[in-house]
């Protein structure tokens, strides 16, 4: 149908030109067709979240099978690997579905797994008349992710920046530039310049490493030219409690990253625990030496994940979930003790790392499963009607044969368990270099450098959810390359 429409568009039976294809795709992206309304005979599927897991689910979901409602405090999907620069719309994906999907910008505040309800509240500054509401679900996809772990360390929440949401990235940029501008202010003392331009990143996991790499690029590629007189004062430190950074990567890539950081004048303090943060310093406890207070202008906290309160509350309501590290799910991603809830992504406790790769594969799998579940539910519904008719003595021979056929169809619907396929680990480490551990023909292949960086970029560009965003991100990268940030 695509090719014929192309020809319609051209008004001729000509081969498709790339300009015509581009026009057609962009036109379809901007002008999706009319959507089917909700169908009262369908079950209600509520999706909590609009992150990696939920968006991947929505992409694959056949919305003709359900009345789908998405509840998320963010009306966009955050492409976390490119956090400082990219945010794309959830409504884009839902608007391109066959049946309408209702998107509610709100925060779920409670889930009742017994009565199958979700309570949510609008947390935006402009609130509707009744900001809190409750709705019933038949199936719930629970994909609310996680939040940043602070371990209750004093001063972290008050004085450090985080790197989890778009707002965090904006806040960090604002504070970072504020430090630079204050250091450049006439009369600022030498001591104060040194302090303000010392940036500390806490956590040597992939978030901390990528962020340190980005900060380094910003300092070296842009600020060095804007403020040459401040360059000698700029200092970047990465603090990690474990003996090495990036424990999930192979040993040679860990060494490569540490070497690249040293060459880039980034200090790495491994085996060092951050014990506190003040408005002007961090309190460090190296493994074998006493605590020391180090002055700095900015602390970015990237020390891992913890569960959201909503998830902890939900776990407290289900016996099988009490005292677990995250939502415990079975092979079909159903929450133990609450089989109408499917949980995916960072809110779960599985043998997989909490990554976008896992969450998106779970979302895609669940979309396929929900298709089969809808089919099974429809057959079971029909069977129930026939059984009721039979019990009331209204069944004919044809109805009995039909019931037998339906039973066989139901038996043939097999829900396969979820299987994760690891596509490799990739991380940007600054100076146009990236590292990659890739499984190729059953063996781990480690690579680092500029070529890996180009691979990293192309891999993430192709993962972006729409043509529009691919074009915008590619354009943005070119803009930075030619004109700076
Ligand atoms: P999320 O993507 O976090 O989505 C959670 C959603 O739930 C959000 O839309 C949120 O707004 C919503 N929500 C929150 N609270 C509520 C509520 N109360 N009610 C309703 N909705 C709610 N992984 C990789 O594999 N590769 C990478 O390169 C990579 N880079 C990363 C870079 C950074 C800076 C960060 C922070 C993470 C990165 N990750 C990466 C990890 C990856 O982002 C997560 O594993 C992934 O986002 C998990 O998906 P999720 O759907 O579980 O949660
Ligand atoms: P993480 O849990 O991987 O790393 C956090 C690090 O902080 C740990 O190494 C921990 O030892 C350290 N830490 C904790 N408290 C500390 C303290 N007080 N002082 C010093 N160090 C402390 O968390 P991260 O990096 O946010 O990643 C979360 C998940 O997201 C991971 O599964 C990761 O794989 C994934 N991710 C993947 C990326 C990629 O593939 N490129 C990029 C970013 C995240």
C-alpha cells in the first residue's frame, strides 16, 4: 500500500523517488489518520509510566485489543542515553495508534492490587478542578522506573545535582554555568576560583563516567575558548567507592577508560566513599586514609538506583513482595501475588541489569503477549456465554461443537516466557571516544576509541523513536561540531 500511495502522491505510475518517500513519511508523521474510539466491550489496560519500558510496549501494542490509558507525570519519553539534549513526545506514539489511547499527565499515588484500581493526581502547576482521581483496570503495566539512590548521606538531596530527569540536566547546566560566571566575576579570589571550577562527579557507573566525559568536552572544547584565563583553574574529579569504575565492563575497557581520563586530566578517586556534601565541599573517606573535606563548586550525584515510594507501597500490599529488592515477577513478567499486574524495567528485581535495553525488550515482549492474552480472553468470554447457555438448557448441538472448537483454540495459545537477548554494553567516555563490549558469535568483543564512538552514535541514532528525532539529534550533533555548544 505504501508504494501505491507514493504513486498516488506523484499522480503518476513512476518509480518512487527518495524525495517522494521523504515527503510521504514526514506527511504521515505529522498527519496521522482518525483513531477508533474506546470500545466498551474491550478490557481496560492501564500503563503507568512513559519511559523505556512503557514506550516500547506502546510502540508494539495493538490498541484495537484494549481501551488503553497511559498515566505518567511526563508527557514525553526521555531518551536517557542522550539525557542532556533529548526529549521526545509520548503523545506522538499514542496518536499514531489505530484506537485512541488516553494519555493522562499525572502521578500515580497508589495501586490497589486487590480491587484493581490506580489512584493518580495531577502534580503540574495548573491543576484541574479535581486533581485526584481513581480508575479501574483489567490489566496494569507497571513501568515507573526508579529514582536516584542517596543512601541518606547528609547534604546530597540539598546540595548535589542529579542526572535522571530532563529537569536534573537543566539544573546541572544552570549551576555549572553559574560557577563559571561567578569565577569570571571581577574580584573573585584565587581560592574561590579554584573552588568554583572544581567539579565532582560521584559514582563510577556508566552514568557518572558518561557525564564526566561530557563535562570534560564542554570544558575543553567550549569554555576553554570562552574563558581562556579560567582554564588553568578547571578541575574535574570522579569519585567511586569500589576499587574500580565500570564494574560491568571488561577489564581492558576499565583500564582504557582510566587511562583516557588521566590523559584528559580527569582525576579518578577509586576506593573512596563520599560521606557528605555541603554547599561548598564534599566529604571524602578514602579506604586507608582519614576523612578529608575537599572544596568544590558543583557535585553531581550518580550513585545508582533505588525504588520509588509508589513501588515500595505496592510491595507492602502483596505478601510475596515484602522485603524484596524490587518487584518480583515471573517468566511472563507478571507480578508475583498480583497476576493482573505486569511489571517491567528498573522497578523490578531480576537477574538483569537495570538498563534501557532490558526495559525496552520487556515492553516489546509484553506488547506481543497482550495480543495473545486479548485473543485468549475473547475466546474465554465466548466459551463462558456458551457454557451459561448450556447450563440454562438453551444449548444446541452446534453450540456444543463450537464450544469444543473454542477450547482447542484456547489450548493452542501458548504464552512463551520472556527471554532477554543482550546486545552489548556501550558508553561514551569523552574526547570523542567510546567503549563497547559486544557479544559477537557467542564471544565478548571489547573495543574502545573514536571508531567505537561513531558506532555508539549510529547505534543510538537508530534507536531513537521517530524520523523527526533522528533528524533533530543528527542536526544537533553537527551544529555542536561546527559551531560549539
Ligand atoms: P524509566 O525509563 O525511568 O521510565 C519511568 C517512567 O515512569 C517515566 O516516564 C516516569 O515519568 C514515570 N513515572 C515515575 N513515577 C511515576 C508515577 N508515580 N506514576 C506514573 N508514572 C511515573 N540504559 C542503557 O541500556 N543504555 C544507556 O546508554 C543508558 N544510559 C543512561 C543514561 C542515564 C543518564 C540514565 C539515568 C540511565 C541510563 N540508562 C541506560 C538506564 C535506562 O535509562 C533505564 O534502565 C531505563 O530508563 C529503565 O526504563 P523504565 O521504563 O523502567 O524506567
Ligand atoms: P550504578 O549503580 O551502575 O553505579 C553507581 C556507582 O556509584 C557504583 O559503582 C557505586 O559503587 C558508586 N557509589 C555509590 N555510593 C557512593 C558513594 N557514597 N561514594 C562513592 N561512590 C558511590 O549507577 P548508574 O551509573 O546510574 O547506572 C544505573 C543503571 O543504568 C546501570 O544498570 C547501568 O548499566 C545503566 N546505565 C547504562 C548506561 C550505558 O549503557 N551506557 C549509561 C547509564 C546508565
